[in-house]
C-alpha cells in the first residue's frame, strides 16, 4: 500500500506532490503533539493540606486539568483505614457507604466532598479518583488535620520575694499561662493598650508559656493578655499582675511572724517557770497537821522581811 502511494505521488505533478507532502507532514505533527500532550498530562497530584476544627465542617475540593471531562469520581479514605466514602457516575451521586463517615458526608455537583461535623479522629489521608470520557484517570490525594477548639487559658500570677538589692517599690511577677489537653498550640503575650510589646523589662520562658515582668507603682493599671492559638482557633485571658503585688505587700511574711511570736512565747514560759519556782513552797497540798505550820513559816518569813528591812 505504501509503495502504491509512493508511485502515485511520483506520477502526480510537482505542485500536487508538494501539497500532499505538506498535508502529510501536518498530520504527523498534529498526531505527535497530541501524544506529547497525553504523555505530559499528570495522572496524580499529592500534598494538598486541609485543616478543620472539631465540631465544624471541611470541604475536600476535587481539582483536575481544565480539559479533563469527568465521567466518574470515587472518594476514599486512605488512612488510618481504607474506606469508600462517595462515588459519582454520569451525574448520579452515592454517599451511603458503610464507613466511619456514614451520615457525615455530602458530595456537591462539582464533585467536592464535604465532611461534617468533624471529630478529633477524622484526621488522615483522602483521595479522589477521576475518570474522563476517554478512559484517562486523575488521582488527587489530600491530607486532613483536625484540631480541637482552643479553650480559654488559665493564667496564674506568682510574686517573687524581694531581696535587699531590689527596690521595695518594685514588684517582680511571673505570669504562667496554660490550657489543658490541647496539642499543637502556640503561646504569646500582649500588653494591653500597646501595639509593640516591649521586651526590655520582660522575659519569656518555657516556649512563651511563662512571662516575667518588673512592675512599679506607675504600672498599677497595666494588664497583660495571654493568647493561645492553633492553626484553626485561638483564645485569650487578661490579667493585671499589680493587684497580686499589692496583695502580697499587705501580707506579713512568715519570717516576720516568727520574729515576733517566738520571743514573746519564750518570755511567757520563763515568767511561768519563775512564778512556779517562787510560789511552789508556799502553795500546794501537804500532809495533815503540817499544812498550817508550812503556811505559818511562809507568813513568818514574810513578816520578818517586812520587820527587818535592808539598810
């Protein structure tokens, strides 16, 4: 067949042969271009990150090449267990598959999958397989991470004991901020009423969980906010540390109390011992017939002392 075509081309006039060769070359180029486009067409896309909050919803978007005419779509959960979630065939949607997401899935007309309400155990990998009218496939893998909502943090104020070198009007406070049973969180502090948080008299410890501040009487109205956040939510608590400084200043220290109580107690005990030693012989019980003599002797002793004063 090929040789017959060559013979016919040889017998044709020159201008016709040139036109046929041009058309033949054009067809070969078009076919090669289509094959190249088909070979260059990606078959899978991975790495898309999706974040959600417990109790909320998330939309897993199905994306594909602009020239991809979708005929079928299949959504699956890959990890921690492989489960079929939803399918679409020529516009017919099906989501009633037995999985841990049963009753919590909705497939939209653009083939995106919505999950709600989210649970803390819904984090994992998901995939959507798209098939076009020509039989080509396109797979997209998404990574879903579900976070808990950040509760209001608890802030505690600890006042440092003043030393001799520290001014009595200066209060050094440590502000401790924490939230229970929450992971992947970040702590930060903000001074209320200011945009730029100064660090001259401040120090951060434990990855920002503890803030040290030095305050004076001029800072009695200064408040600080502890801000706790994760990728999907945040919460904060405001505290005025100067109130705790005043509370500590009005309290007597344990050492001061001991310095007063111990000497007074020792003095009272000593007075009691002296009184017991002095009045012991002239008081208390005695055998019958001797009590009167003992009392008389004490009385005589007192009388002799009064009658014979010292010169």
